[in-house]
C-alpha cells in the first residue's frame, strides 16, 4: 500500500537557527503541529475522494523537502524537521505510532517550496487482520 501527499509551500523548520525547533516556545510548537495536521488532511481531501489510509506496523517514509534557494540543510537537521509531520501523521491515524516510521529524508532544489511525503508498507509487514 502507498500513500503520497505533496504539501505545496509547506516548509518544516529545522532544529537550529533563530526560528529553529530547539528555540521555539511550547505554544508555537503546538501551533506548528496543528498546521502540519491540517495541511496533510486538507491537501489529501482536495486531491482524493478516498479516506486517509491506516497503516499498522513498520512503514517506510520518504520525506522530500524542496527548497528554491540557499544551501542544503544538513542531514540530522533535515531528519529533525520531520518531527511535526510525523506527529501529524500519527494524530490523523495514518500511522499507528510514529516510532514505526523508518524515515528516508531527502532534499532537492525546485521551482517552488514544498514537501512530499510518500509512505509505503511491504506486504509481509502488514497485519493479517487488515486484509
């Protein structure tokens, strides 16, 4: 099973810098999680009549962050920028636990800012009750 959603103009913040996740107030962190959740839900609803999928067990998640300019984010900072999106996927019920996500973060330069999330689950790692 595959779930893919592209979030236009969504740029998750990294860990470092003056506006990084490490320096945010707890209220801003809560707001950013709600924004991530709403972005995923609304973008999926606008592009598909299907309900959000439900994955149980381990999943592979390809996370691609598109930037228009500037230097690339370092790898550990890139992985940390997925935190709000992982929490949003768990909150929406797409994944049963964000600890089950095996993350493959990537970044690319594009014409527009955005984020692509692609979740896949192998047939052998699926629950037998889901079929």
